[in-house]
C-alpha cells in the first residue's frame, strides 16, 4: 500500500474539532500548539495525552509539521 495523502494541518484541526474544540478550525498551527499545551496542563490532561498518542501511533501518516507539533506537545 502506498501512502498518497498525509494528515496535514487542516486534517489535524478537523480532528481537534471532532474532539470538541470548535475553535480549532480557525486557529493556526502555532495557536493549536498553545491550546494543546493548556489542555495538557489542565484537568483533562490524561485524555488529551491519550488522543495525541493515538495520533502519534500513525506517525507515518502525519505531515512533518503536524508530527513535530504532536511530538513537541507530548514532550
């Protein structure tokens, strides 16, 4: 199977929206980074860590910029 389409910034923002972050659709990737930092420091940190780790498990499908954001967020 050949990978022809990576999960890009738009796909990533759409996934954040699907997880309940309605504002993600209008955020830049840098703004998403800030938002994720807040979420990972908040009361639902375990849930957000689990979600990001699930994305990271698909690393070969992630656009390099999205992969870098997810890896940085999980620090």
